[in-house]
C-alpha cells in the first residue's frame, strides 16, 4: 500500500518546498527543496533594488519611449548602483577597522566572496554608464532637439568618456602612496622637500594634471613653500632685489593659476562630479576670468546636453553658442594652449621651478615623458590633451590601440581584465547585445537579486531605445531575463528572512510587464509568487492588494486568484486567532475584489442612465458574485454562527455567550466596512438572530423576537420572477426558529390568561408565515421518510392555532378601536359642510354614511 506525502510551500521562504517525512525509526524529518537558488541579498542591495524599482515606476508615469526620459532613467539606475557601492564599501571599511565587532561584522572566510561581489557590481555599474554614453543615441525615427543629433560630431562624446574613465578605471591620486605618508606630505610646510628630492610631491602633481584634475593640481601647488612665501611675505620689510624676485615668482604663479583654473578641458577640471547623475552634478563655476576670451566655464563647450550647458559661459556668453559646436569648442581649446606658450611669466617660473616645465608640456599635449600606470590613464590623457575632437566612430579604434600597449601577448589565457576591455570595445562599437551578455556573466545569471534585476532593467531600457534587435517568436530575451530576475529577488530575499519584502519587490518588478499581449509566464510567475506567500500583517496584505488592483480592474482572472489568496491568508489568521471581526473584514475585501471581475455593483443605488438600484435586478451582478470563494466562505461562516447561536438559545449548545460575542463582532464589521452585507442573506439572518439573542438576554418585549423570527422565515420571490421563493434563514434553521416561536406563543397565551386580554406578539401576517413554514417542514419530513414526532406536531399545531386565534382577536380589537375613534371624530359633521373639511375627513364621513 503506497503512502501519500504531504507537500507545502514554506510561507517564510516562498522558494522553499517543504517535504515532511517519517523515518523507519518513527522520527519526524523535514526535507526541503528549493525551486530557485538565491545567494542572499544584503541591506545595501535591498535598498538599491527599491531605488531601481522607484526609478522604473517614475519612468512609466512619464512619456514612455522619449529619449529625454530614457536618459533620466539611465541616470537614476546609475545613482542607485553608485549609492549601493558607496554604502557597501563603507560597511567593509568599518568591518576592516573593527573586525568581529558591531552589527556590520562578518566572518573572515566570507569576506573574499563579499569583496568579489562588490567588484562585480562596480564593473556592472561601469558598463551601465558606458552604455549610456555610446548606446543611448537618438534613433532615426524620432524627432530630436539639435543637441541630441550631435553624437557623431567631433568631440561630442569626449567629455562623457573622460568622466567614465576617471570614475571607473582610475583610482584616487592619494591611493598611489601610503595613507599616513600622504597625510604627512599634505601637512608639511615644505611638501616639495618632503622626501629630500621632492619627487613624491611632483609625482602627485603630475597625476592630477594627467587626469585633468587641474583644480586639485592648483590646490596642491598652493602648499608649495614658494607659493606660501609669495602670499605671506611682508614687502615693506624686504630689500629691492628680494621684492623684485618675489614679484616675478608671484606673476609666474598667478599665470599658472590662470592656466589651471581656466582650462577648457572636456569632462571638466575636477573628478568630483564624474558620477554624472543629472543636472545637479556639475560644479559651480568661478565667476573670475583669468584669461581674456576664455571664461572658467568654457569646459562646458564640450557638453552636448542642454542641462550641462544651460549656465552662462562667463563674460563672453554672447559669443558662444548655446548648443554644441565642435569648431567653437576646439577654437577656445587651442586658444588656451596658445596661452600656455605665450605667457612670459610662465617661462620665468619654469626656470625657477624646472618641474613646472613637465606639467606645462603635458597640458600642451606632450605625453612622451609620462609614465602611465594603465591603458585607461593614458587614453584619458590623450582625450584631454591630444585628441579631444575624436569622433564617436573612431573612439573604439583609439582605445583598442592603447589597450594593446598594456596587454601581454605571451599570455595564452584571457584574464578577467581583458574580458572587461573586450566588453568596453564592444560597447564603443555600439553592440548593445554584448552589454546584456556581459552583465549576465558578471552576476546577472548567478541568482543574485541586484545583478539580475539590473541586467533585466538595462535590457528593457535598451529595447525601449531601439538598440537591441526585435525578439523572435521562439526566444524573447526580455521575458527570460525578467523571469530570472523575479526568481532571483524571490529566492535571495527569502534566504535572508525577508520573504515579505521579496514578494512585494517581485510584484512591483513584474506588474508593469503584464499586458494583454504579454507572455503568460509573467502573469503565472507573479501569481505563484503571491500564492506562495502568507502576509504577516494587514499593512503588508493591503500593500500587495493595492499593487494588483489595477490589473484586477482590467478583469485579469489570474491576478484575482492571487489577490483572493492574500485575503484568505489573513482570514485564516484571524479565524485561528479567534477574532471574527478581522476574519469577516478580509472576506469582505475578497468579495470586493471578486466583484471587480465577477460583478459590477452600482454605487449609491443609481445607474448611469438615472435609474435607481431598485430598477436594476440584483441578479445582474449578485448572482455571478455568489460563485466567488470569499462569498461562499462568508456565507458558511455566517450560517455556522447563526445555527450555533440559535441552538444555544434553545439550550442545546454550550458557549452561547461566546457565540453571541462572535456574532455581534461579525455583524458590526459587516455593516460598518462593506455594502455587500445588504444583499448577503445569511448575514442579514445572523443580524436577526443577534437581535433575538439580545432581546432575550436583556428581557425586552417578546414582540421584538417575534418580528425577527418572521423576518427570517418569511419567503420572498426572487428577482427573476420564476416563481421561486426563498427566505433569509436557510431551511436547516427553520425548525429551530419555529421552536423558538412556539415558546413565545405559549408565554403569550399564559400572559393573556393572567391579564384577561388578547394581546398577540405575532400578528396575522406573522402567523401566516409560521403556519406556512410548519406545513412545508412537516410535508418535507414526510416525503423524506423521517416524519416529525406526533407529540411535537400536536403541540406545535395547538400553539399555532391558539396564536392565530389571538392574532385575529387582537386585529379585530384594533380595527374596532380605530372605527370608534373615527366615528367620534366625524360626529356632528353635516353633508352640506363637507367642503370646509380636509379630504381625509370627507372620506371618513362618506365611509360612515355607507355603513348605514
């Protein structure tokens, strides 16, 4: 005999399948199976994921496909990655400073893997920024502004390429020496004599100049003892020769400052803003003009975007175009170089400080004496000082030539650095597919959440920009990467115990791609993600429902199933916690979502054509809603509570006080929070049972109980006019309600005998309902072969008969009293005076005449 094994998804980690089993020695074992392998996701990566999805949502709310918005989206992606890298590095630095201490401490054996992941993320970030420069170019079928059609002009991408090289491939200048040595050098009064020869000081100066960091170079020059001497000297106390020498040195230093701080270099004179995130990522320009015709802001001439050129370009703004012009940029650039050779004070300064000659030679474009450390540094220097007008189509050719100078032809194996260089060249050639392939190799296919998401998002961005080829019928790269990223988010965050965040991020990630013509696997993945998850709080459940509501409103049945599963999870939680109000609330929420697909209730009782809700048959939208699982569960819950409370009132079930409290909370929630309770008959029946229980407990008038019993038993034809009749209470409750009515009738008879009057708690209509119900029950039990006991039938008939008699007598008494009142009120009115009285009085007089 084969045994069946229980299988369930772990709600704490939705990518884990639980497979419990019992071993041969009767020991319980819990085996697990991972549907997708995740590799974890730290705090920095989680923050970056949320930033990436926020950027995607902002883009979808804008003009989708517009090149301006695509460029902004790319920069938002870069900003998210940059902040992640920065926070991650800060955590690693704090861990290295205090190993084994604090919340950020990590095991030594895991540190290399973490550092490797960080390096891969940095490379992915670099490829993303490079893709923006060389791939996000205007498409031929778009209408563009002038500055966006200049990508192929000379020097149009030089500034962005320089910033890319400095930010991603060149380490900080201070990293070339020991940190303590660097601090001692910067604090020295004579840094040019720090190591005895001044080699270290001038090496740092050369590094700054080679990279185009001329502002940092001048800041380092101000620490030179000669510069300090010129600024701190008291000329009144000096002799003529010394004062003249200082004047000559001051003139030379001022000329050097003018050259450094007015250099119109592509990419700017500082690397502090190379991240290139947006409009606010450029430094404020110096308002002073050091060289005539060359304002300090002239470096902006190499910028092709209006956001970087929008500020005034110095005092000669009227002579410089507001859009990119390669001829003007090169003309100002050549004028700056000519100033280096033509200022006499610089020649005297070179004789005073021979090392300045090499610095000026570099700025003039002579790089023959510079010892570069990498291809990126040499290529950066060439773009800045030799070939700033290099065109986009020639960029990869020049870069390839420089890379070959630093590659070893003797190595047979291709190193990781050479692979990155190959990707860089492919991107410079305009190969968008190579970008996606590289990101996938650098972690996008490893199961890590952040690399996988970045790979998918960048693929979608390049596809929107019409960079990638159209998807084939057999293979859709966008969908495959999208699904891989969704699985990576789900499993990676689940491993860290953040299954709630993982589910929410997965839903946010997939929702924009669920469309009428989209791949059904996307919808299936989102639905499975939600159905495998059990929200821990109402806020979490509401957040998921809010995300999915728009798709449910578009009649997406699969998404409706996922939303209903959320509601059922919270319903079970409250049911298990014995909080019926919360359980009813979530069933009502589920019914509301079901109504968006299965029905269309009219708000405020009116239709668009002006007719009221009474003119609209309830079956038009209520009947389909009855097929929903939340409706069925709520009906069952109300019936169970009603039957239990009714039996408790008859003394056949214990815990009536608990049932009363449950029913009271259920009805309060149903009436307060939803309009569906108005047509939900079991809920209305429960409300009447609650009224009956409350009247009995508080010893109110029996007539209140009688009216609620009649309301539960009275039959009403349905809206379809097919002759079918139904009551609020289900047939299984009818006999118990009749038994409750029998007790009221017996007490009514007893009180009537004691007071010698014929007051009736049930009127004639109520007795008719009771008699009809008793006749149907008796006949049904007879046909089923399970007739009622004859003694009970006899007692019930006697009570109903006496009750009907009292009802007739009470009704006749009321009519007689009414007639007497009428006769008294119209006595003495003559027919000739009828016109003086109201219509009601006239009718009463006529009725009295007819009685005679």
